[in-house]
C-alpha cells in the first residue's frame, strides 16, 4: 500500500488547487474568496499548506490540510502543526475516507511536530485521533477612557505603503503574549484578517485588530515589535471606552484588575494533540492565528 497516496503538492500539480476549492466551498462557503485575498496580499494558501486529498474519478472528495504556525508557548518558541480546512464531500461521508486521510496526516505530522492544533465547532470529529479540547478565556477590564487623539487609522491594503508595513510587522512581530502567542506567520493571518479592518498607529508602529461596540473595545490582536500598555492603545481612540475585552493573555499590557472568563470564540473550541505547556493557563489563541 502506498503510504503517501493522499499527500499532494500544489507545486507539482497546480491543477489540484481548483479541485480542492471546489470541495471546500461546499463545507466553508466563501473560503475561496478568503484564500484569494491572501494571495493578493502576498501569502498564498498554496505556498503555506500541505494538502492531503482523497480523489474519486479526479474529483476531490476528502481534504485535510497542514500549515506550520510559529508560536511562543510559555516563553518557548515552538513550531506547531495546524490542521485546517477539513472537509468531505456529501455523498462520500461515513465511508471511512476521512479516517484514512487523517491517519496519514497524523503519520506525517508525528515525524515533524510535537504539537498539533486546530479550532472546530465539531470536536467529536477529532477526539478519536488523540485531540483534546483545551479551555480558553477572554479577559475583561473596566476603564473610563476618552482618548485625546485619533491615533488609529484604517489601513488600505491596496496601497503599497500599508501592505509593506503589514508584511514588515508580521515578519518582525513579537508574540502578543508569552503564554500563547504567534510570530512570523502570514498565510493564516491573511485568511482570517485580510478582509477585516486593520488599524495602524504610526507613532507606535503597531497594527491593531480591534472592534468597537458602543463603549466596549474588543482587542483581538496586536502586530508590533513592542507590546505597549493598554493605556497607550486607548489614548489614541477619541471616544469613551468603559470596558475592554481582550482575546489573548494580557500579561504584557500592564493592566490591573483584569478578570478572566471561559469563552468560546466564533463557536469554535481549541483542540490540541501532543505537548501543550500552556494547557493549565488562562489564555486564548488569537483569532488571527486560528485554523
């Protein structure tokens, strides 16, 4: 039996990209547009992902992808494997195809990574393969901030200057947390954030993934070479902010009286396989790094 019968290569066979996205659109409507956004921004799906695909008469019927995610976990730099875009075409489900492909994916990954991660709304699909759910938390802090300057502007990623700044900061960023953070990763970031607003503060040389809801600030990620105190981030938002909700461990933000709450982001839980030193800590894998 060919042990590598499902592992494919976009480089060797570029035509599989179209066949793959024909499958993925069924399970993840709109994913082709997100992937195209990543390509335009300069970090293509095809360059980042190793696809494992089962074909039937030249039609892709099952796919499991693997991406590398450089992370910092409990202060240590670790390259983890990210399992993503898992899909089986309707009509071919419950026939063992997914299990066969996943078994080969794990055989491949076990030779390379000590840790695998994924996020899913269906953890039951992965429990039989040794994945376990790890609880995540959001962090809330009360405040009363009315910034004096409008220091965050919306980035225009069709402009060369802004796109260059985004690439530079993604390449040189420090992790947003020493408990769980991400460094030097682009492809997953672009798929998750390329179509969402990003905000840049020139004086901080920082990019923020934020949303404002009435007087509540949602802080999802910071892409910067220096993590600034939360007060500096708020000072550049010229409106009343009474609460900040942070979607990563905030120990570098220099804040007090922060409360942690168990949370499921976007209806997906984090699952890990293998070593994960932060398992008993309060943290969240940033939305920009989830796959």
